[in-house]
């Protein structure tokens, strides 16, 4: 049964002064958790008390007594007994936020795909980020899997179908078989945690749009993703209205951890700080997975009004910029909590119905970063720690918007080139 959803919105706050600002090295060390296990310079760290904002919720959840990676729904009549034995918390609901709409198209945009003679919005992002310089090193590797935890992905979209993750063992089986014994029968192309069945659809369009920014194919039609040869693992936890609950999000994260994802892209969030969600994010980081999340779309300061999962320690949180390389008017920010910025205004990408559409939001900036990280991992010639990858992402960023982010605005060309020479 689907939960009864309540949407939570980011709160706008007044920018406060905390005295002398953090230096770059100190801020980056805080982001990476250098101040010790379970501690972070970022508000709402996993291991500390989560946000206590009064929020409506869709019931109660708890860790399963038989599986630490499984989260269960606690019935009201069982709450006292269950919560005496294990950690319980509200089942918060997160959303894609106020993504700004744009124009849609069902036709090919071949000039944009080729990178010539086009003013299509995603081309401005490519120029600003230096993506074509990065492509001199790599177009991506099919061994690098990016989990897109979102509203689902239209897996038969002409610009995405060749880059959708396929579980070959399950593809050879029947609908009722769980041939790889991972607990998900016939999970050929990821899983739908909203309806708890194999992934088949996106009824909103948001997840399909994000997937295209990461890995739309280089096929001389439509658009091209930042990393056009990596694989997308579609994991749906939000419904047609762009909302989904904590339990489904946690299950999606653990699926990504256990099934080969190297990067997890999260274009969703809200002010509810969940200890169980924070634990799942920490588990991804411990496994060496890069976790990327949208800062939010309320023009507010995440240093003082945190958004989750963006504000958990170790998360690469992303603000949005526009075609003039200015911070997008809607974008959240935070000189001590938002890691970097990337283009998110008027981004043209794949959309449901085999179409294309321009959307704006930190939701669009986030897959730019996820795609860049996937491209960087593809360029590596040796094993490198997650912290070194993120430090390189930071070190190679253009040093602008330092009043709004820790690192500045991402530069994909410099980042991938640097990793190719590690």
C-alpha cells in the first residue's frame, strides 16, 4: 500500500553571521568528516541529533530486527513494543521540490548532439563546464554505474535505452525468479520501490530528465549526457507527484550499495533529518560510493536551514548556476554546507514519452555533478579513495561563488584531466 504523502518545503531564512568564515581547507576538511568519526562541521550530521522541526509524517519506521539494512513500517498498535527493542523514527516524505518547467520537444536536436551551431540550453552548460575537454580523456565506461534515485526512468527512451543498467542474470530468468538471490525477483533494470516491483516506468518525467543529463547516448540525435557511455541504474522511490517516503529512499540506497553502483544521484530532499537515512548514506560512503544530492530550490542557506540528504556528512551537495555563470535565483546555498555549484537553469534533456524538455532546479545541477564524477572514475587508471576524488573535484573547480559554496563552480574538463593523470 502506498503511504499517504505530505509534501515538505524548504524554509527561507535570513543570512546570519557566525564571525570569521571558514577557510577553504578547513571547510573541505569539515565536509569530508576530518573532525572525527560521527562528527561533522555540517548541521545534522549522522551520529548527532537530527532536525527536530515539527513535520507531518506518514507513520513510523524502524530497523528490522533481522536485517540491519531493512527498514520496516511499524503499526500503531505495535509501536510501543517494537520501539522498545529497536530505533524508531517518523517516516518523513521527501520531494523533487519546485522544479521549474520549460519547453518540450519530440524532435531530434542533432546540432546540439554534435555540439555545433546550437543554442540549446544544455550546450551552454557543456561550454561552461569544459565537458569536451574531459571527453579527450574518456566518454565514460560501461563498468561505471550511476544509480538515479528518483521518479523512475523511461528505460526505452531512444536516447537512454543503450545506457540502462541490465542485470544479465535476471534478464535470463522469468518474472517470478530471483536468480541472483538479492531479494528482488526479476530486477532486470533496477527496482521500483514506490510500487515494490521491477522498474518499468517514470510517471513524472523528473527521473528521466536527470538520467539524460548524466548519460544520454552519443548517437547523433536528441541530447548527449556528460558521461555518454556509463550505465544508469534506475531506482524509483517517488510517485507521479514527485514525492516519496524515507523508507523507500533507504531501500533504494541499499539496493544501489549492494548491486554495483559507483555513484548515487539524488535530485530530491526536504528538511526532515532522519537518522536511518543518514545511516544509509554513511553506508554508501563507507563502501566507496560517491553520494550526490541537490541543495534545494528555496533560495535559502543550508548552513542554517539544512536540507536532507544534502546536509549529511560526506554528501556532495550541489547548488545551481545559470547561463551567465551566476547563482540561480532559486538555488539554495551554503558556504559551509554546499560543496559546489553546476549549471541547473534551463537544462534541456530527455523526458517521458520519448520527448525532450527544458527544466530548471538544483535537481538538474545534481546529475551534472554525478555525470562528471562517473566520467572521472572512468578516466582513473588505478584505485583512488573517495576522499581523493572529491578533493580533486574541489581543487579543480573554478573559484567563484565561494560565498555560496565550499569549492566554487565545477570544472569537468580540469577534473577529468586531473584524474586521468593520477
